C-alpha cells in the first residue's frame, strides 16, 4: 500500500521536559509521536520558513515549546545517516531479497506513487540502488539461474552523468531511446522468470512494453506485495510531512465547491458515479490547498475520490493537516487516513458503479483493486487537468504580479553579473546561489520552481545541465552564460531563461554566436507575435519558433514550450508547444516560449519568456475568433548578442517595445544604480 513506512521512535534525553511542555500547551501528541512527526518533516524539503511545521504540534506553540521543538529537530538533523553498503552490496541485497520472495528480477523506476516530476527523498529508489540521481531513468535487475544481469536506462540528457555515477561492472548502461529497456529485457530474461514490479509505482501504460518483452523471452511480470528494495533500504526516509494549508481564494479565483460541482457534472455526462484522483496537482487545484512534500512544487501527497454529487474523500497522512484545513475543506470533504484508501476502492467496486480513472497517471494498483472488487472502469483523462490549465482572472493577475517582482530580481542579478563576472571570480554555483538569494527576499516567495540551470561556455550546451562541485565552471569574459531559473510565489510560478555575453576587457561574441542568438530571438519573436484561430494546437505553432534557425541550417531538439501552473508545477499539461503537443490552446493557458540552439563543447543559447493565451484583437473583415499570446515575463534580452542586420523592422519594433515595457514596469522597483543599468540594457536596438 502507498505510504508504507518505518518511523523513528523511542525516547531520548529531555523527553520528560518535552512531555511537560506538550501537556502544558494542550498538545495531543507525546514525545514519541513528535519524534515520528519530525522524522517526516526532515524527509520533506526544507521550507522557506523552517519553523512552519510546528503548527502540526500546536497552532501557537509558545516560545518555550517552540525552542524545545526547534532543538529536537536540530538534534535529529545532526544525526548522520548510515551511508549503507556500497552499490555492489546494495545490488546483492536486493537480489537476495528477490530470490527469497520467489522473484527473478525487479523493475526500479524513477518515480513515486503519484507520478510526480520531483520526488520526495523516500522515493529516490533508483538513486539509492545505482548511484544515478538524474531526473528520469529506469533500472532492470535480474537474478537468473544462468546469469545475473542488470541495466540502467537514461535519456540523452544523462549519457555522460550516468557513466560517472554508475558502476559499469554492475550495470549495463543504455540509452533509453536507442537501446530501449524492452529490447534489453527480451534478450536478457530467461524462460520461466518472474520479474517483479511495485504496482504503486507504475501507470498501466508504463508496463505494457516491458510485459510484452518479458513474454517474448518466456518470462512474466508480476506485482509484488511489498517493495523488496524498500525492505533492504535500511535507512530509507519516511514519507514526507509538511503542513497542508488552504490556498487563498484571492489567488485561486474559484472556490472548491464550485470546482467540485463542475467536475461532478462532467462525471454525470459520462455516466460515472465517481472519479479516483491520484495526481497531487489536480487535488491541490480542486480543493484549493497546497503543501510542501516534494521539492520545487507546493504539493501535498494525497489521493481523492470525488462522487457525482460533488462530495469528496481526501486521503492523506492526517498528521499533515494544518489547524485551519478542516474549516477550509468544509462538510462536503471527508478527511481520511491514507490507510483507508484501498478499502474505499473496494467499496466503489462493491457498489458496482462506473468509476473514472486516468490510465496515464493512476497506479496499476488502483486499477487492479477496482477490477478485483467488481467496478466498471472508465479509462479517461483526469477531469481536473483542462480546467486547471485554463487560469482564472485571479490566477492570471497573480502570475503577472509575480512576474513583475521576479523580473526585478532577475534584473538585479544581471546587473550584478555584468559588474562582478569580469574579475573572474564568479562561478556557475555562485551565480545560481546569488540569483536564488535575490528571489528569496521577495514578497510571497515560497522557493525555487526548479533547480537553476547555470551554464557557462560548453556547459550551457547541455540542455538540462545541473551544476555540481565537479562541473562548476568560472565565468570568463567572452563566454556565453545561460541561466534558466524560476520561483514559486503564493500568487504565481515563474520560469525564465536568459543567455548573456560575459563582459570583460575585449569580450565579444563571434559572428557565429551572434548569428545563432539572433535566429533564436527571431523565432522567439515570431511565436510571441503569432495570431491563430481558436482550436490551434501547440504542434501547429511549433514551426514558428524554428523557421529562422532552419533557414540557417540549424535546429534545437527539445520542445518550444511547456505549460506552467499557478503556484503549482512549473511543467504542467496538457498544453504545450512542441511537435507532440496536440491539445488545443485555450484562453487563460500559460505556456513557455523558449527556442534555443546548442553547440556541443562550445555554448548554449535559449531565450525563454512565459506567455498567456489570450483573445486577439479581431482583424478588419475577420471571420473567425482568433487568439494570440501575452508575454508576461519581464527581463532584458542581451543586445550585445544580436546581429541587427538579421532582424526585420517588425522584429526590431517588437523588441524595442518589449524593452520599453520592461524598463517602465521594473524601474520603479529598482535602486538608482540598477535602474540606470536597465535603462542602458533596454535602449532601442538601433540606438548604438
């Protein structure tokens, strides 16, 4: 069952004093329960306010109890975690556990029970087993009678990293596209093998190919009752605990009751009696709540079941409920323990009703449980996804305000960078830290929306580069420096990329770099200025960002844009702009506009703004409703990298107007020196 965990318990020095303080405050927990709570808190990302978890002990703990709780948390933080055995011993332990359980192999995905983009520490099973800590991947471990083989599969972003982190003597290292896991399994598996998988960690589609590959070899995939890797991960963190709080209506724009009734009406149209929701972003949107259980995204890990009457059961660790949560949820929302979830699925089956479940995100275990209980399953997209993507006026107003504050911080960073980098003492890590610090000082800041990409010179050519101590490069005059970063704010989520020339004596971009940068900019502007009929998809628009690059004989290998949430995920579906984005773009959706160019071993270029899909001004004599984009990111684009001769008059006019808007909007928020820098950085392109 999801949420299976070992918890820390026991008594320690000072427990009698803690117990007395808890009793005096009227807190329900004793010292042992508080220790278990803190263990979960430490398994969650460190929040902006390190003391916010204390409301889960008492709404107003008072100075003495707060000091004691703070000291207890610090003492538990200071305990070094057991590093455990080396990778070979971990692999051997897993194989021994599998053999004891009657299995001959196991599938280890990079994923959790909720299909989150960013994982809690407890779910980093792939990293613990193999050492590979990238954001996507898969391991297959076999322990057959003839040979014991294992493999790690990663995409093109991680082909270098995986070889640095994974022992090639233990694992075959494969490119997941060129050498797919299905081919490896079909070749490596032996007839009669039982290869296990955790049914809570895979949606149905994720197993289909592996199942066929196993059958081709005469083997079979089979679900495990308990995850064998968890059994041998002796120091595995518990499930994360962070306060689950209401998301203010002034930011959400629509109340939860209204949203629930809309979804219930959708169910009625589909002749479904209930929908099982397993995606935390959908639950956060539907119930107007936020948490901090995973990095970079304000999510509470939970499941929910909504019925056709608009009533809903919310399943989560009840220790996470902030004091004001029950009043916010109201009587139509039952707050239940996660332990009750499987029984609730059984009840749906016994009722014999039609139950909607999204096969793209819901775990196999949910389908298996419903089917075994006799439910009729309607496999359909999560009904919250589209309305969540179509932002309310309040959400759009909030994200515009967040982008103004965020833009001021980014301008401060760029001004600092231009002054500090020529001395040759600014590294990629230092630059990222400085930018994060500027954001952290902003009103309503709640953390980064993803770990910053901070790449100078050749590191900028790695599309999803993550700087480490080992790769940390000092910015040098003449380098192209790419910084892709964003923040989470109570009123919005930001994501912006700028590529700049590192200044210094004699620093100048060569003709090729200026050509490539200008072509990326031309594609960015072409997409930003697009006007298109209602019903147009991102796949139809993707070409607009590539035309200038294609004319120069170059391209980029990622999508042009992804959806963005409202104080939710920085990567949100179903909207996007890419060759595979077939969802119509609707008013209120937020997407990124980020064409790029990457020269391996030399430099990378990307220019990213967020845009809102909006109704376009009707053309004279026009016959159809038209849409366009409103650019909401505000930050200067480096004029030193532009080749003006490649720009059309319309493109130059767009850039000058954009820069004028950046200058006029942000200057009042800046100190005099930074405002003067911005005025220079946003001069009209033709002014020298």
